[in-house]
């Protein structure tokens, strides 16, 4: 596909609708690039080249709006990503002795104006949410159509034998899901959450205590610890967990802060996908 095909916003090619086209600069470079967003992917092309680079939204971890008209996109490394499907969602070798953040590639675009930055971020965020909603609901068939995707965390878990295992945590408007590498999901009922713990000396970490008692398991509670990029993102994620709990129980989820160090049970990508409140919640379903 050439730049001439994708450069016009509003064009439809093979069912793919092109929504937005801007000119931007890559951070640290003077040369301008064309940035195009469709309902399926992000495109980039140098002004003096006919070659187009394309990233499907399932290859994009998150998008962030920063200072100085900067939009930062985190791509999932192709070498780690693998084929996104029900059988294999990602990650050959993910967590094998390396931190999960090694598989994220930042790509920065500096827009000409603040309005263009806001527009690029908003369009990308909306389409990213819609893509993950459709992927989880229709392709993976892991969340029911009555629930709406909110955000997700990629993480690795160190098991009892010290080996690292892939995990993928999804928050919908009603439930929390913990997936393994091949998208075998375990639904976590919000009412099973008993406590959220934050750590005074570590603004990136928090733990959720979950009631795991069952006929097969004698253990009553287990604590799962997550790491996010900063205190703000931690606050956003905890807010969503507490919202789910209040929706289920009608009371506030207990929250405490401790001066002790967090257990290093889970280590996640440095950024969660902060996509709360998108239009996905309100779109009509067929």
C-alpha cells in the first residue's frame, strides 16, 4: 500500500476506513513524517518516500499524550509479539530471564500544534479501545458481549519454582480477568477482592488481596502484587478495581498503606493502557 492511497482521511480501502492524517516529526529528527490513523492501524511514512510503515492496533500496547505536543506510542516488539490469535496471543520467550518492559518500543511523534496532538491522541485511543474490545469479545471469546473493555496490564508472574509466567490482566466495566499466555482466562469476581494495599516507599506498586477459598483449595486469601509506571497510573487502576467492587457490593473496598516492601510476585510492563471512559462504553452493538 502506498502513501498516495492512505494519505486522504475519509478514504475506504478493502474495508479499512482512514480517519485522520497529520504531519509530525519524530523525536530527535528534523525530517517530517506523515501520520495516518485508520480504524484498524497506525501508519507512518517519510515525506520523500513511498514506503509506508503499518502497525495494527493489536501490535500497540498504549498511547500517551505528553508535554510539548508529543504523542508517545508503545509498540509491542515484533520478536516478542508473535501472532495475535486465540491460539497464541503473544510472546515467544516473554519473561525468560528478562523484564517485560524489554518488549515495549516507544515511538514519539511531535505534532505541529496542541490541537493536532489532542486529535491524534483521541482518535488513536478510541480505535485502540475498540480493537481490544473486538479482539477480546469476538476473536478470543474471553469476555461476554454484555461487558465493555476498560484497560489492561501485561505482566509476568514468578511461580513457586522461581520460573516466570506470562499474565495478561483485563478490566471490563463489570469484571476483572487474569489470562495466561494462550488466553486461558480466569475471571476474578470483584466481590472476591478483600483489600488493596499501597506501599509508602514504592509509588509504583500495589497489592490486591483476593479470597480464593473453594472446595478444592484450603487457602482463603492470596495477595497479588502489580507494578505500574507511576503513582498516577496506580491511582487510576485502583480506582477501577474499587469501582467494580462498589458496583458489586454497594460498599467501599478496604484500602491501606504500609511502610513494608511489596512482595515481588508480579512484574508488569511499565505502562498500563489508560483508556478509561472511551466511547466504546456507549457504542451500539449489532
